[in-house]
C-alpha cells in the first residue's frame, strides 16, 4: 500500500515539504487534510493507530487555515495536520489516556504545547492510541484497542506512544506528538521507523499533559525526518507560567543547527549500552551508524556510565511512586466515568477505580504506594533518588568530554503482539537504554538506522546534555542525510 492520494505520499511527506507546498499555493490545507483522511480510512482499519477522528472538525480547521493564508497570514505551521497522543488536552476533544476511567471526559482547555501549535497554525486531525496513562512499551495496555506495527502487523508498534508511531511510520500522519517518561517517544519511534525526540526536562511545558511521573514526563515530536523534529520542537519549547518546571532559557532556531556534517564533534559510545543481550542485528545496525558518523567527521570515543545497571530499578520506583500520587485524582468525582450503584463516597471511589483502571495501572499504583509507605519510604524511594543523582552525574561526566552519546534505543526490534504482555519484568527491561535520559533530565533522539533481515526498523539513540537539543539534532540530521544520499 503506498498511501498515495491526490499526489500526496504520506509515507514520506514531511512538515517542511508540505509547508513549502502550502506557501507556494501548490496545495491547500483542505486538500492535504482531505487526502490524509482518505489514507487513514484506507489503512487505519488494520493499524488501529487512531482512537478519535473527527473529519468534519479537522476539515473545518483546515478551511480556517486556508482562509487565514488567503488573508495574508503566514504562521509557520499554518494548515499542517498533526496527530496527537491521547494524553494531551485539546479543547473540545476527548482525552482518554487509553483508559476506561476517562470515558466521557472532554478537555475544557488546550495544553500549552497544543496552544502554541494552534497559534502557529496547526490542524489537529485526530487522537492516537497509547498504553493506559502512558504505562507500557507496546500499546497493548490500552483499554481501547491494540495498535499494530506498520512494518509487520503481527508485531507491537512499541509504546506508550504506539498510536503516534504507527501513524507516522505507517504513512497515515504527517507528524505526531508523543510523551516520554522512560522512553515512550523514542522506543515506539524506533519500532516503527520514524524519528522521535524527547526534549530536556523543562524544555516544553507539561501543562495540559496528563501527568504520569511528574519529574520524568516530557512532550515531544514524532516525525518523518529530523528537520521536522527541530521545527516542531521550536514551535513548542519555552517557559510557561503554568508549569513551574519549565525552564526560562532561550529557544534557538533549531533548524539552523542542521549543518549536515559532524566536524569537530566528539561522540561517545557508552560501553554499558553495548552489552550481551542486545540483539546482534540491532548492534550491527547501530555500529554501522557509528561508522557513518565517523565518516562525517566526528571523533568517536568509548565512555562509561557505570550506574546504568541500576536504572531500571530506579526508574520503576520513582515512576510508580509519582504515578500513585498523580492518579489519585481519578476517583469518579471530577473526571470521566463514575461507577454506578455505590452506597457512599468511599464505596464510589473504590468501585470507580476498580472498574476504570486496567491491570498494569493498578499494579503500578500498588507498587508506588508501597515504596512510599511508612517504613519503606527510605529503603526504596529515598535510595532511588540517591541512585538517580549518581546516574545524572555519570552523564555529566561523559558530557565533559563528548558532545553527544550514541547507542541503541532498545535491545531488540519490535516483538510479537502478546509475546511479553504477561511478563511485565521482561517488558520493563526493554526500557534500559531510554529511561536513563529521563532520570538524568537530559535530551534524547531516536533516528531510524536501517532494518533487520526481516525488515523491522532499528533505531539509533543520540543523547545530549540538558538543553543540548541543537547538538543531537545536528548529529541525527547529518546521519540521516548521509544515509538518504548513499
Ligand atoms: N515503557 C516505560 C514504562 O512503561 C516508559 C513509559 C513512558 O515513557 N511513558 O513506564
């Protein structure tokens, strides 16, 4: 299937290419959105990437964008259609977070990232599937539907932003937004063959992003190429009075950093990320990408991040502790669904949560409550916070001698639907190379770096220091362009 419709090829159509076509008058937003909706109608039956689509509303937004352009406006994303992970609030749209508990909830406001994109002219086409409350790595934990990998329908698209990744990788979105708490943008991007960027903690406001683990969550773009990731990052970044963790540091023109070469850069290979257990096909694809970066002028150096082995344990203590607090608000009182037939408020909270949350969310609330409880708080939560500091220091040290670090995104390519869903620990181990960037608060980019013999995409991870997005985008872009030209 080529997803070609009215001259658009959504397998590869980028934001920047569509921008040019819209600016030159070669096409209109209504034309682009109409044919995108046709591509979705044709292919989403098998991918199941979208959970909500409102064609009429999308076309009305597109028509409005075309009117604004006719009036002489030229906002940077005017008329560009985007798919949004179902964890972000968009005024007037449902926001299920992949959960039954938010059934019937309609967002009364825009998340700041959404408001900024709206200001820049973007059109919000539809909402994408996700693991419930962003907990998971396959999108199988969604209470709504199972999403399929566009490169092999029997396999998972990754998660938790699996719907966004399948939509972009499957040619039924121009670009999408995801959220990343421990890898949820980068891992599905690598499974589905698209670009995914987790910005530095504080780079994009999280106001209006349904909180999973507040000290780890970030919003980021999922795109067909690195230039689009740079464009969308620039449109969303910046300090926000509504999110006290957002940082007031200048927002550069990220596209200006895309020089196409790596001269003068030092790139590190963390030895703990090239270990036994990494699929040999993944390792060889990543090593070939490293060789390419060397050809492009980078100096390659081995580095060590000695506390890597504690990352998964640390992440799953901190993330669940924060989740247990954040999810307390879903009790049937203010948001979404309320259980019927309760005898008193306590009974109502209990029934609503018992019926509304799926098994993985319950497992994490129980674990998070346990690690915060009296007598265990110091042994688990406090210890995890200390180890987190050690992990952050490992990176600070590595970035004293390197501009960025290269590694696999995940130890394996996409696996079969159902293969790991009953083995949560095995699933958690898949986050070992991504959760570290969230713990350290730094930025990470996933860029496709070839496929396995079976045709499954592999991702190259490029991690940079806090607010080092320009460096990692430069590396990703130079690599991607060199591959495209070879
Ligand atoms: N797979 C990880 C988890 O299950 C990461 C999720 C995320 O980044 N939202 O927690």
